[in-house]
C-alpha cells in the first residue's frame, strides 16, 4: 500500500538514542493541528516516513517530485540510505541534518521531513514550500484600512488564510482544529489557538458551541458570530470580527481563540471586550503617545455620536436655562422659522443620513460616492432653506454621523448608529432625566454581557487596574510585558522585562 496514514509508530524498533525520541515528541505536538500530515511509503521490504504541514507546501511538488519518484522508480525502500535522497529527488534544496532545532524550523517553513526509519538520527529536509500561495488571490483589507503597517487581508479561500497565519506564527504551538458545520453545506470551520498560551476553557467553550450548531447552511463567519453568541438579545457584537491577518495574530498571542470559516474573508476572535472595538491595528505601529491620543479621540467620538442629538433635544425642549446667553440668541434665530419640535427635526435628519448611507452602500462604488457627497450637500442645504431644520442641528447631526465611523469595527459602528434612536425618544419624553435613564440602562446592559463566558466590560467592571495598560490608552511595549489577565492565559508573560533592562544597563556600561 503506497499511502498509509500513521495512527501509531510505523516501526516496532525502540529508539537507540534520545534524539529520535525528541523528534517523536515534536511530531506528537504537531499532530494536534489538523494541517499536519504524516504518512508512510511502505511495503513488505521497508518503510519511509514523510511529514509536513499541508498549509505550507506545494501539493504538486509533493506528488510529482517525491511520491511519484518512490512509486515509479524506488518501490523497494529497504536498500535506500538517507544520503542517497539528494540523488533520487529532483529538488535542489535538500538538507541532511540531525539537529532538532533545524528540523523544527524548516518544518514550519514549508519543508517536508523524510525519514528512512522512525528511529534514524538524520532526516532529509526537502523544500517544497508553496511560495505563491500567500500571494495568490490576496487582497488588501478594505474595511480596516491603515496607513502604517501591513495591509494583508484574508480571502475566501480558507487554505490560503491558514497559510498566511503559519507564515506569521512559525511555531508548532499554533494549533488548527477543523470541524464541519451545517447539515447541508458541511462548511469547513477551523478553530485556531496557541497551545501553552490560550486558556483551555475558552478553547473547549468555542469548540462545544460550534459542535452544537444545528443549522442547514453556514456560508459566512457572521452567521457563526450570531449563532455562538452568549446573548442574542443585544445590539453589541460579542466577538471581534476582523479581515486583517496582523490583528488576528495579535489576538492569538494575547490568548484569544480565533475561528476561520470557509468562504468568508473575516475571522472571529473571542473572548472580546468593549474596549477591543476601539483598538486599531495601526495603534501598534505608532509611538504609544500618538496611538493613545488617537484611541482617546475614537472613544470621545463614539460618546459624542451616541449622546449629541439626544442632549440637543433635551436642552431645547426642557432645559433652556442650561444654554449660555451667548449661544441662546444664535440657537433661537436658527430655529425661528422651523415649524417642528426638536425631536421631529432630529428624526428627519437622522433618517435622511441613514438613507444616504444605505443608498451609498448598495449602489456601485463611484455612483455611491457621488450620491453621498452631492446628496448630503443638496438635501442639507434644501432642508435649511425650506425651514425643515436648523443649520445648528445640521452641523451636530453631520458631526455625529462622522464620529460614529471613528471606531475601527464596522459592526460596532452599526451598534452606535442604532443606540442614538432610543436615546432620542427618551430625551423627547423625559428630557435630561430620559438621557440619564438611557445611560443607566445602557451600563446595566453592558455589565451583564459576556463573551465566551468572560465579562464584556472588563477591566472596567470587574475593575482590574493592572489591565488598563492597553484599553483607553496604549502603553509602551516595555509596559506590555504581561498578557491581559482577564483572558486567563496559561502563560502570563510575553517576555521577561527584567532581562531587557539588564541588557540595556550592560550596554550603557
């Protein structure tokens, strides 16, 4: 039999020295990931073992230049020695070595490991890496664009996505667990995590929820996001969706679990917190002072977008005494011809903005951009001249619409757009009390939310001051030596900060 998948050791001979045993341990760790393959070319005369990650290699080279050679010309592998491999296989880059470090390094770079026997010291490392798979069908991240840093985004081909991740994290601790979801579609879904870092409870929870899905067709990760959510009665996204490879890598090294779905260019990472939706990948490519400044602008922009119009209604309807005398005149003058109360005025403009957004998103790109710009200017100017709204409110609503897009997450931006309307209604009914009541309901709702069983508002609630280093601000990398404690990672430290300081002191001396 030409191909025989290895469930157990193919040789009954015991290792003659510790080195082969270490190699067996390496393979044992690699087998935890579904993209690691190991099979034997075997007959009654001998045994030859080939091991590789199929997300890193060129399958055509494997079939034509390795397997075909042994199948057609060297069916008897009993007389082959490892030193003869270079003359047998028509590939230039072949390394013969017994170094475990070299074997592990090359295995994670797309080399196939060839062993004559399982207890042999020396292996042949054959370079059959697919150098084009990371470039084929690759696109830039469209919805998470950044000026600084890599722009590589995921594509609909899940094999290419797995290859991109292997290229960024060259470690056997990167584990891929593949399952099929959907009774009719049988969609490939891959759970991804870093062994030794990610909390096993999070892995088990994610695996269990995906296994429990009883749905006929699953064709996008957004469906998985909704189905496995801890609470379906919330407008807030409870897991982070990203199309950027670097953002997913950062989530994995923090200790989160990621999910890729066949046919979807978006990955899901969890557990997620409220502050994760204000984090941009660009923050980690800028100086921490600049990155923290931009992050605080996003947070203030989101708060302004949610509460600006509701506060406008509350003040003009119930609390005129809060308006400074200097501003009272311009406000009264801007509304002296408007026949509607502030709430109808606000709802008219808000619905107009939403209509322009939806029309611009559904139309072709060039037409949509033109409609958004020209439509906004024409309709806004016409509404002011027709006395349907005031020019002051027009400025507030326009700024509010801009501020809702400052968050890097499109799904969270939709949540912000939705939250404005309940607050507008509460402000119209009870004024400032209604706005405060809406804020209380909002905070109460947020504190009861969970993502993969973890609190959604951590580290704000439960309060954990040590984990604030990468939330409202982004601290320097010297302060980010620890992973977030609320993720409960198995390995808390990224690196030893004391050794870094010692090396700097030694260099200065």
